[in-house]
C-alpha cells in the first residue's frame, strides 16, 4: 500500500461533468501548455508559439495573439490584461479590451524567461530565467510602467533554472521563487541588496517544477517537483509534510502518473491537488497535512497527458487541455450544459456538515 493515506470523499465538492470538448485547432498536432481565465474569455498557450483566445463557455475561437519567437513558458491574466513569457527572453503584455497584432508593452531579458508574476499592487513584474552560459540564474525586476530592460536583478540566490515565481497574494511586497536547484526562496523586494532581501530558504532536495502560497494568510507553501513529489512548508522554511512520490497512491486504487498542479481555495481554506494518468484521466484530491482525500475522476476528456487545468471552484467549472491538443469544459453535474456568458454566477453546493473538519490545519 501507499505510504500516503488516501480515503474516498466524493461529497467534498460538487461533481464535475464533461460538457464540451473541441480541438484547439482542427487537423493540427498542437500541444496545449496552459489555460487561464482572461477577461471574459479563456487564454490558451500552445506549441505553435502563440496564445489563442476562446469563448469561455462554448470553447469557440475568438482571436490569436502572435508575438513570441520561442516557446511560450507561462501565461498569466490580471483583469483585461494578459501577460505571456517566452524562451525568446520577452514578457508581452496584451490589452484584451483591444485585441491587436502587437502587445501593448514588452519587457525584455538577455536570457530565456521561464516564469514570472505580477505583484498584487500591479506595480512590479518579477521574472525568473534559465541558467545561462555564465552559470547565472537570475530573478529580474521590471517597473510595470516602463517597458524594456529590467530595473535590477538578483543573481546569487539560485544556482539553476528559476522555474517558478509567485507573488504573495496577501503581501504586495513579498514573493516566492522555486528552482531546479531544489530551493524555495522567499524575498522582500523592497530591500535593495539581495542578501537583505532574502528572508527564508527551504531546501526541498528535488527540482522544483511548481510552487505557491496557500493558507488564509498565505503562511504556507506547496512545492511539487519534476519527479512528481509534493512537499508542504511554512513561509519560514519549516517543513510540514513530505508526501514523497505521489505516484505511490496508485497502490491505493487511485491511478496517478503525474501532478498537473495544486490549487488553493481561499473560501474553504483547502488545498487541492490535480493529478493525471497517461491515458488522459484527471484526478482531483484534497491535500491534508498527512493524508489525501480522493474526490473525483474526470474521464473521457482527453486521450493523452493533461498539461493545463484552470479551475473556478466558486462558480463550479474547470477547463483542461493537453498533449492531445484538445480543450475540455467541465461543469457541475446539475447543469445540463455550460452556462452562457450572460448567466449569473453559480456557487457550488455546500460540501456537507463534515467539510469544515477537513480544512488544512497543520497544528
């Protein structure tokens, strides 16, 4: 049996059902890398070095954004603004209110940009780069009001690719970085010196693929590795849990081949893990401090590895995309079809009387 205790709790969330599916581009062999809510629609990055915009509910194509000359490494949305980073060393900012042939602003780097985030006060853009030929992996800072080269850089905290940048949702002047060197670093960017700015360092012992804040005060950090391991930490670099290789839970009857992402729901104060199987099935699990709860499987949406998953727990829907080039819309089981853009928001039904006791409570 797996050393990760896994129980089956299907009532924790309303059930999601496949409502629509469509190829990102009929007749092509595109990979879908990421999908995010953007403006009133959906933005999808693909292996064609472009970002495609879709109607959020009908999955019909709306517009295509072409600018980058290298692989798109990340996309993020903030209101009607969309940002995309690329191995071409650029972060493009697009104004979705006026779809155009060119981005509204372009922020540049001498090195490929692997990750980035925008501070919660919308004033600072932080990017992480690939290790360059001079063996420098940089964290770069731009003033959002000034396109072009970065205003400053940190070069000493990481010794390998900076794979993740996450600005703290509850503190506009704090951010987290994760790297292939296995380190999670928490910074205060108001400090001009890198040594003074570095607050805490956690060594996960594994190449960090994704990391992020969770908890009501963003006091915890999750870190998943490219070896499919998952760890939980405090922001002060105290380890709370090491689940090891999450593929071990397959021994408990929940087939898992990889982690897609983790998702924190602030309303319920719960951390969820979205995992997948090589056949395209998606597993939804609730993550506790020492165990996991298997909520639901999303099947028949994909035939290959799922890379993208954007989940709106408040309105009860999700969209997924993957190496089969397909987009799939999932919605609450009590909805016969995806709601129209004019429909009012729907809140998921209550999870049941025992839901509160399953919130993440490490102490």
